[in-house]
């Protein structure tokens, strides 16, 4: 496949791209045309369909994947694809991971790993609660596995929420071995559930943007509420345990000014905050280094609030 | 009644006081005695029952009200009541407002006023939600009317939550008349519900202290969850409206660092934050002036972060 | 009248507009021409007078209102008016409110309402002080009624200072009814005077920009000084009362970092700060919603420090 | 003279001390006595007059200096003077500097030095303004020369305001020689006037406490107002110059959060802030080292926000 | 051994305690006596030697361990040991860990574990640098193994620096496995060296207090300087590698306001800061829970800035 | 010489300019050309060599000074020099101060003045240390005298470090006369050494950018290390004195958040911070006023965090 970042003036293309936006417009002469943005995982390019009514142009809309035949031209210093033929593809014709950012890890494998960790939780109620979400609730599982963990910052790709959750849970597992006073069942359960509110805070790709309830309530409060509701439905779930679990979720940003309505009061809540913060920073730096073009100083980085450097040893 | 703040060395007392704490202890000689703290609305005093087994001493415990006969002595520079006779009283014998801080406004009247405001809400779903809490749920109403609005700061007395809620709702009503873009039904409903989580964050008097869930979750999150649950049970309650209402509650502290997980995004949420803040500050200054002994400068005040002054005009 | 925001390429115009800027310039060929900015309440447009010496072009300058005859053309993607004839208008020919932002409320009516509130002040000295400013000092009254309350943020229009002052005074009046310990005369007087320094901090429209003394001293200090001077001229004005009034003005921004040299020490100063803040936020949100083009999320708002939303109920 | 810090149980004293407080009280037996606090520059001591009516006890009150004859006893672990005879002294009998903290520099000499600096100001209006305060206004001069510059921190002694003012003015003079763009007349005038509001913010010794207007308005605003009033009385005083001078005074704390309602906008205002800050910190460290008993680390110091150390070289 | 926390009025003791302070004083009658503080790992107790010259009293001083024979009495509500006989002990007679706080882990074992990690560093220069410190420099090794990691907060015991260093290094090792872009050799070396400056910032137990250079320079700067010096002595040590290692040490507190003169610019520096912070918080909570007497809420904790809770599951 | 800021369309130039950047490129027709930026102290201008192979074009590169013969044309609204002939100059043909920002003070004279101050230091060890750097170390002296004190802010020109150092040292000398408790030798030595780390933090002009070690370690830590190393080589240099000197350097930014790892604990460290800050602010304002084109308000200034004004008296 010819990736968008490799297109050059004068190229002919005949490949499948995702339609990110499509707009019907009119030229000065009153002729209708389509203004389209094509996208793959390497970027986007402006495109035009000057003859929408012509035979080779299917009905299509964002976010369809379309098989495009056309020419690459240059307009005002930017590339533009002149679309001659456009055919709407059906699922199976293309590999979605070519068009949208996707976790580099295999989704099935990550999910399997998560289930193994869930299996290691011994407390009857916490185990039941985890299973309700991650084993029994097919809709939730589907959503959770597809979700990204962010709109712009770290783990902002399909499967990102699963990858981040797994990473945090494993870090917490390491903590439990190093700091024996930690209650493992509580910490592991909190780690696995800490960002489940993100399944509702962000819409799925290709949109991956904040939902209304995401903006009004936020994933922290929604996650706590989801856990609270589930626990209430499990007979005999200890009230205090429910509160402790919700507390870990509410406090996982660590500071009020980062959006947690409570600071961590439990050793497990402190640990979860540390694990979440650690994975966020390590992944952010990893993504940053993945985008480095020249070694050395990379300029001021807003997230790390300083000039960052690619180490070579 | 002889109030505790007026007791003097040598006084004899024969009056009803509340038992705040009671402890069984042993003298150096191995004799059992009771160490008791007596309380009324003016303060507390240490007391001892040196002859627990004697005829005139009933069985009693905190927070019973007991009819005490005894003498006031001085021990190590502090007053101490030597209890000779102690009879446990039954409800009706005493006026609770002599023993615990109570709102200066009549509770029935305030509740009636609140119901009138609820009646003015026109939106079918918001009206239904308010009625579910404040008209139909007897346990909740009872709790709400008795609750204080704080452990130490403003409105920290029986009926304080009701008084504060009413005051905020009326202020919001005034706003609606002055700023016509405000959606009255949403704002009034949010005002009335904004602190309902406090019914579970603080235990009732005479304890009036943070509960476990109060510390783990906080009244902001609990209030939002209570409203969310109630709305879900009302058929047809619009999802967006539910989110807006929850948002107003979550954002009513105005800033993340004050414990709100979201900053106000709606004009109504901004208004609720202003009304809550206004009533909190005005009541705090009112309580402060009520405790002034000499006019003029009152010294540095932590809440107002400056030296405060009693104005005389 | 044809408003600037509705102009299109090819339009002919024959209407009165305000001249906001006028510059004499020379073409490459050495010919003189005028570069002019025309303004009405809907926006501004670039304009040129290519033949300044021709018969139909009057002498005019900013901020005259001129009757323009010309053609709308497009230059470099922006509209430009080619002015063929320009006649300077005299007062009475046009309605100023078409050219400058003006309060939506009637100025006479607001002033009358303000006088009624002033009439309600009972303290002899405070009453006298208010009358000196708002009844007897014609220059001040004229200035006060025309002033805006801000360069860019809320109430930044003609009559804005009067509208804001009235709104704050009425809110304070409401507070006095709700919180009886407030000294009404002091609070109402402070509310009415709190922003009088703005009459000198900002120049009048169409300029509406900071003056030298506005930048060097600020309206808070100037307002306090104006009140101090006036009070000193009123025989018998109690010194302490003068200080309390000045204190309310100095402290009305509430925090040192917002430019108040003192934090509020009086209950009235706290109340004034709350009323000022409430009206500022409610008006800002009102103006914001007035500019909304599509409902829903409006993007990040610097003043409210969050994404704001237009509620529909 | 026997200083208070050297008194020991069993001493007899016969010396002049200042009466700091005096209270009439009654013993358990109903006998009247005086409870007195005696003070000299080394500290204070509790004292009692058990026989107020006896022959040797004059009428006296705070802050009189009295010639005391009595015995030093120990009561509850603290010293107490049993006053047998007390004679009220008249000015001239004692040296005030033994009883109150006084600048170590000669007041006349400092004043003379200040006048010399004033003589060096060339601008006609600034020169006139300085003379109005420091040459012609006898009451002001008297007050200014006696005032301290603080209640607790640096220069908190009689003559402290003069000493600090002189030091700041000389530092500014040095700046003018080093940084030639500084306008010397403006900077020197601002330096000399920057703290004149302190003559009214603090009452004189022995009280040396905040006045009402000091708390309500603060020395920054009062100083600016004093300069403004004086300038308005000088015919022809340029308005802009007056504003610049007031600005320097208003901005001399450098930051809004330190109580300046404006940040420095003029190079002279920046310079004055630096000079004021420099003298404050150097004098504070000087006073701190003057109180050092053992060399080395002196413990955490609130003003410098760190552990401070006495250097020996 | 009878621990100090278990002493009761009337006890006789005959055990070895550490002398923490010793002062020679004189009674009112002019007789010399010693005022002594005895210490073991459970606390301290006041003690007196009333007959210093008597036969059974050896010469001893802080911090000797002395074999004490005496009686426990009560004075002013506090226990006091009346020392009848005191014999200075020699090393070997007592187990130091009874008298001073010591790591619960075996020192030899921790050191061995550290050496194994050092062995895993492959880079020739970093390996050499680590060996210079931790294998070849006997004085340094001795100091490092005895040092505590803090005066008051986490790891404030003998062996604490070693225990903390090991824990941080192992956490970093885990990070290297999870985040493959981390350069393991750099990170592990930085982890092992990050707090070596503490060997000079704090004096050894029983004093365990800040040294002069500790206060003047701090362990961050000293650690960086120690590493810099050592690297300069290793022939061929790459200059950039030296700077990166020093940077990791300088930046390990993560924020300027926590005393790091640079924010982390390298992924390894970010990782080290996270590991250090994680171990600090987990150990602090572990020590806190170790001191819990009653389960549940433990009150406001300054380090965690909230009320903390002991979880029971 | 014709300065770049005075070039006009149509000018012919025949003068020496510095080549700041040079890039070899290819026209659409495949012809090679050079794109060059020429620089002098008044600015930069774009230039092209269309015929690189032609006779009159020498080999040259940044940062050579080249004698240019060419024509000034206008391209896309900006000037462009069409270079016809370019000859690489050798040192001596040009005056570097025409091409790079240079201190307005004579470098030799400043250095002489610095040596005089060094001569005034009496303490044997401090004197020796200063001489090692500023008299004996020719490489260091050369570097120090050429260095700028900043990349962008104050003293960002050749000789700037020397000028700033001298100014700070003289200010400290003035302090010593005004505040006699200051230890002059320590303060003067610290003042002279406080920024020596900048010789390694910034590369020399024309680059004047942060070096690797500048970014990793910073001039504060490097300066302290340089002083530490030098002191260790001077036999008998008192350890405590070395620490105090290093402390002054480490603490000279005054606050942790400004990059000092320690707050000032010595009076001399406080003084150095004040002198450094004073010179920085005065020079910044001086440079700012030097760039003023029109008097009056200069707009918001990021460094002074307010709108700044050019005073005219």
C-alpha cells in the first residue's frame, strides 16, 4: 500500500484510504463537487471529486474506507488528490490498522493476560466484580478492548486503554511483591478498573473525542459510579470494601488539581496513583522518542516541562 | 436552667445535661468510678461519679440526657462536677435545643418553604426527581432535616443543611430574575440537591463527624451518584438533563483544588457555585460576629485570611 | 441600514458608518490616498479613498460618522470599500448605537433606578456623599453614564459601568435582606461607588482604552481616592466611616493577586466582593451565550478555564 | 541601671522602668491591688503593688516611666517584682532609649543626611513636594522621625522609618550612578516618600501597633494618597509626573500578592522595589545576627524560609 | 532486656541503655549531679546521678552504652530513673540494634544483592565507576552501609540508605523490562548512585543530623560532584555519558521546587525520579502503618496531605 | 559601512557582512545556487548566489565574514541581496563588533577593573582562588571575557558575562560599605565567581547557544563544581570556607523554583542574590528602553509581567 506520507506531486494512486471528512460544495461556475479528506495511519491528504455524478464515483461518507483511483497534484504548495474513481469497500477488504492508530501489541494476547491477572484475585467479591465486567459483559468487553486511553496524550490509539490498564496492573503486582503491606486483591482490582470510565468518556475511533458525559462528569467519577453500581448488584458485597475500591478510583489522579475529588487515603490508592503516573510518563516518553527524527535535544516539551533529549549510550 | 458556661466553684446543680462521654475507671485504691463529660449548648464540663453502685445513680450512657444532682468543685484549675445522683431522662423531659447546636430558624417552616420552591419547578422530570427525594422518601427527609452542613465551619448545627440549602435556592431564584438566560428549573433543582451527599458524609448530632464513606468518597461524588440513581429510576428522564444536573453538583465547589472533579461548564453550574460560596461566606461572617465579645478588630481569621472587623455605623 | 457583517463583494453602499482610523498614504506612483477603517456595531471593514482631492470627499477624521457612497471589492481575500463620496455627518443624523456597542438597557431608566437606590440610603454622611457624586456633579454623572466597565471583558459597552453598578447594588440589596447583620447603608454606598475609578481608568468610546493614570494607578486606588477626597469635603463625615468605605472599595477584588491592596476585613467588604464577582461572571456568560452560533460545546473559555456548554432544557 | 534581663530571685531594685500595662484587681479577700508590667529595652517583668493606697505609691499609668523600689521574688517559676514604692518620673529623669527600642544611629544626623539628599533633587516640582513634607510640615517631620518602619520585622524601632528611608534613598542614588537611564529626581523622590504612609499605619512607640486606617487602607495606598494630595496643592505640578510618582509608591512591593495594587511599569519603580527589598533583607539579617547567641546554624528562619548560618571567616 | 517504653513507677532496673545526653549540673544546695537521658530503640527516659563521685559511677558520656542499676520514680508526672550505679560498656557487650533504629533487613544480604545488580551493568565505564565506589572504596562502602536515608522521614535508620538504594535499583530494573527504550546501564547506575551524597549530608547514628556541607550544598549537588570526580579519574570515560549520569542525579527530585536544579530531560532521569518517589511513598506508608495502634482513620498526615486509613480486607 | 537595517530596494552594496547560514540548493531547472543569510549587528537579510561557479565567488561558510558585491531587490515583500561577487575576508579586515552584539564597554578596561577588585580581597585562600581563575588561567580568562551572560535576556552579547560580573561585584562592594556585618572577602569572591559556569553553559558567539552540559547540569552546578575543584587544589583552603563559597554560588538564584538547589543561608548569599537580581533587572530595562521606538507605553513585557512605560521627566 502507498502511504499518504510518501505521496508526491505527479503520483497516480490506486489504493484504499479512509474518508475522514466529506463535504459537498459548488464551484464558482455553479458545479457541484466533493471536498474530501483521505486518511491512513501515516497522515491525511486533501482530495477532490470534480465529477460526483460520473459513473465511477460510489456513494460514500466518513468514516468509510474507499478504494480510490486518482492523481496527485500540487495546489498552493500542498498536495491534492484528484479522485477519478471511488469505490466504497466493505469490512474485510482492508486492514483497519492501516488507517487508524492501533496498539502495537496484539489485542487478544493482552486481553488473555488481563484475564490471567483477574484469575489471581482471591477475594470472592472483588473477583466476582471483575468477572462481571471483564468476563460476562460482552458489550463492555468489546468497548473496553477497542477504546483508546486518551484523545491526544499517551495511549491515544485503539487498544490503548487495554494496554495501559494491563501495564498498570502489572506494575501494581510488582509493588505487591516489594511492599508486603499492600492488600493485593484490592490494589489489583482497583488497577484493572481505574480507567473503565474512559470507555464512556471518549467515543471510539475514528472519532476518539470527548462525549457529553465525558465532559460533564469525567472518567474518574463515571468509573467510580460504574463500580459502585456493579458492587451493589453483587449480594453481600461488603459496603466498606466497595467504598475503598471507589476511593482508589476517585483518588487515582493523586491531587485535587488533577481532577481527583479526594487525595489517596489508602496505601493501595497511593500505589495506584504511582503506577498510573509511572506508566503515563514512560509511555509518553516512549511515544515521543518514537517520533524523533534527529537525535539529541528535541526542544521544549510541554508534558515534561523541559527540553528533552534522546540518550544514546 | 443553669448553663455550663455559668458554673462556678461551689455551685450546687440540679438540672438536666447531656452525657457526651462516659468512661468506667479505677482509682489507685482499686475502686471503680465513672468519668463523665456533661454538655449543653454553652459548653462541656468534666464530671465524676465516685459511687457508681449507690442508689441514686441510674444506668446511662452517651448521648443520654440525665438529670444530675451534684456539686461543682475545682480540680487542677478546672471545674469538675461531683455527681451525687443521676437519673436518665426520657424524650419529652428536655428541650434538645438546650443541649445541641440547632438552627435559629424553625425547621417545619424552612421545610415548608423548601417545598414551595420545589412546587415552582415546572420541568416534569426535575420536578419528579425533587419529589422523590423531598416528598416521598421519608427516611431521606428525616435525615436531611436533621443534618448539619459542616463539622466545624458554617451551618454546623442541626437543621444547618436545610437552612443552607434553602438560602442557596433562594439566592439562585434571585439570580434567575436578574440573569434571564439561566434555566430556572435546572438551577433550582441543582441548588436544592447540591449538598444532599452531606446526609451521608456526616453522621447526625451529637456525633456530627465524618463517616467512612464521607471520607472515602465525599459529599460531592455521593450527591452526584444519588441524583444519578434517582434519575435512572424515573422513566424517560432525559439522559443529557441527568448529566447536566450531575455536572452542576460535581462542579459546585468551582475549582478542582476545592474538591470539584470538574470546573463549571454551564451557566447554571457557575451560578450554583456563586450562590453556594456567597451563602457560605455570609453565614461564616454572621457566626463569627455572633461570637464577638468586644467590638473592633477580631484578629486574624483563617477562613477570610485577614484580620476581621466588626463594623459599627 | 446595511451592516458591515452583511457586505458582499460587488455590493454598492450608500450609508453612514463610523470612521475608526484614517491614514494618509502614497501609492507607488506617488499619488496620495486615504486608508480608512469603517466601523459599525457589527464589525469593521477596510476602505480606500483613491481620490482625496475630488469634489465628493469631505474633510473627516476618526471618530467622525460619515455618509459613504462606494463599492465593495475583494482584495487579497478580504473585502475593501472603494469610497467614491464621503460626507461628514453631524450629530442627529445617525443613531450612535448602530456604531458602538451600547447597553441593551435604557440609560435614563437605569440612572433613575440608581437614584432610587441612593434615596434609600439613610445615613446622613453616606447619603450626602452619594448625592455629591450622582446628583450634583454633572460632569461626573455624564462620564459615569457613558463609561464602559471594561476594555474587553464583561460590560465593555457604553452604559456598561452604569448597568454593572446597578446590578451589583441590587444584588447587595438582596444580600441585606437575607443576611441581617450587613450594614445596608455602608454596603449600598460601597456598591454604588466601587467602580467609579473606571470613569478615569478607561477613556470613553470609541477609544475605550486604558488611560495613563488608569495604567499607573488603576481604578481601585483611584476610586478609593475619589471617595476619600469627597468625604473630606463633607463636614463631620466620620473618619472611621470614611476608612470603612474606602476599605470596601480597595478590597472589592477580594484577593491581593487580583489587584486589591487589602483583603476584605468587613462583612460588607466580603459581600461587595461576592456581588461584584457574581455580576461579572453572570454577565460574562450571558455575553458568551449571545455570541453562540451553534448549540452545544463552545470550546475552551479562558475566563471560565474550561470548555463551556450552552444548556438547552 | 539594672536591666530586667539580669534580675534574679532575691534582688532588690531601685531603678526607673517603664510601666507597659497596669490593671487594678482584687484579691480573694476583696483587697484591691495593681498588676503591672514593667519594661525596659531588655524585656518585661511582672510586678504587683499589693498596697495601692500606701504612702509611697504615686498615681501612674502606662506608658509612664516610674521609679520603682521593690523586691524580686519567684512565683510559679517566673520572676515577680513586689513594688513597695513607685514614683512617677518626668521627662528628663530618664533616657528613653533604655526603655524602648531605638535606632542605633543618631536621629539628627540621619535627618540632616536626608535633607542633603533632598537638596540634590533638581526638578522644581519634586523638590517643592519633598520640602513641603520634610522641611515645612513640622508635625509630619516629628512623626516621621519617631516612627518605626514595622511592628515586628526589620526596623521595628524608634527612628526606624527614617533609617530605612535614608538607606533606600542612598541605594537608589548608587543605582543612578550605575544605570544612567534612571531618572534620578523621580527615583530619589519616590525613595524618600515610599513609606511615608507608615507614619499613619503604625502608632508611635510604646504602642507601635496597627491603626484602624493602617489596617483598612495600608501604608501603600495612604502614602500614594498623601503624595497625590500634596502634589495637587503645588501649582503647576505636572499631572503625569504626579501619576508616575504615585505609581512608584503603589508598586514598591513589586508583586500584587505582596500588597502592591500595580506591578512596576517604570524603570524607577522597578529600582525602588529592588532597593526597598535589598534594605529590608540586609537589615533583617543584621538584626538576626545581632540576636545570635551561639555561632553556626540558627535554625529555620521564617523570613528567609531556610536554616540560616552565621558566617565566620 | 527491659525496654524503656515498658518502665513503670517503682521498677528497679539493671540493664544496658545508651546515654543520649549527659549534663553536669548543680543543685540549689551547690551539690553537683548529672542529668542524663537514657535511650533504647523504644524511646528515651530522664535519669539523674545524684552522687557522681560515688564508687559505682564510671566516667561515661554520650553516646556510650552504660550498664545501669537504679530505680524508676515519678517526678512531675514523668518517669525518672535514679541511677545508683553506672558502668560504661565496651562493644560486644550489647546489641546496637536494641538502642538505635536499624533496617529490618540483613545488611550483608542487601549489600550482596546490590553487588549482583552492579555486576549486571555491561557498559565498561559505568561498571568501572560503580566498582570504584561500591567494591574498591572501603571507607565509602562502610559509610554507605551504615547511613540512614533521612533525618526524620522514610528510611531514617541504620542501613536505610542501602535499603532504599536497593529498592530503587530493583524498581528501575523492572521498568527496564517493561519499557524497552530505557537504557538499562545508565538507569541502573544512576539509581545506585542517586543518593550517595547522603553519606555526607547526614552524620551517622546516633547523631543522624545534617552536616554543614549537607546544609550548604545538599546531597543532590554533592552526589553529582562525587560522580563527576570519580568519572574524571576513569580514563576514557565518555564526557557525554558523565553528563547524562550527573543529570540523572541532579534531576532525581523531579521538580525545581523539590531541590533539583534541573528537571529530568532524559527518559532515564524521568524513570529514576518515579522510582525514587515510589519507594519513598511506599516506605513512608509502611512505616506509618507500623506505628498504627488502632485500625481505621489515623488522622491528617502531613506527608500525604490527607487523613489516612489502615485498610483491612 | 552600510548597515543591513538601512538597506533599500534598488541599493547596490559593496561591504563586508557575516555569513550566518549558507545552504546549497537547486532551482526548478536543476541549477545549483546558494541561499545565504547575511548578518551585521543591526540585523539579517536573505541573499542568493545564483552563479556559485562563477569567477567572483569564493568558497565561504558560516560564520565567515565575506566582502559582498551585489544588488538589493525585493522578493515577496522582503529584501533579498543578489550576490554577484563574494570574497572571504581574513581577521583584521573587519571589526567584529560590527557583526555581533558586543558590550558597549571596553573589554580591557572592564577586565582591569575586575583585577583591581580581585586585588582588594584580603583572605589568602580566596585571593589565591580568584587569581587561579582570573590571573593564571589564560584559557579561562579568554573564554570568560568573550562570553555572553545569556542566550536571549540581559547581557546577551560578547563581553556580557564580564560586564555583568563587574556590575554585580561593584554592587556587592557598595553593600559591604552599607551593611558592615557582611564578610567582604567572601561576598566579593562569590560575586566574581557566581556565573563562571556560564563559560561552559553557553557556546561563544556567533552561536551563543546552550551546550549539552549547559542543559544537563546548568551554570549554577557547574560553577559550584569549578570552584570546588579549584579550592581542593589550593593547599590549606579551609573546608568550611569552600562550602560557604559554593553555597553562595548554588543559592544565587534565591529560590528553588529559579533553579537554585539551596535557598540562601548566609547573609552573603542573600546579598549576592540581591545584587544579581538588581543588575539583571536594571540591565533588562536598560536594553528594553534602548529598543524603544516611540515613547510612552511599550505593551506587555513578559519579564516584568506588566505593561512598561518609558518615563520622560
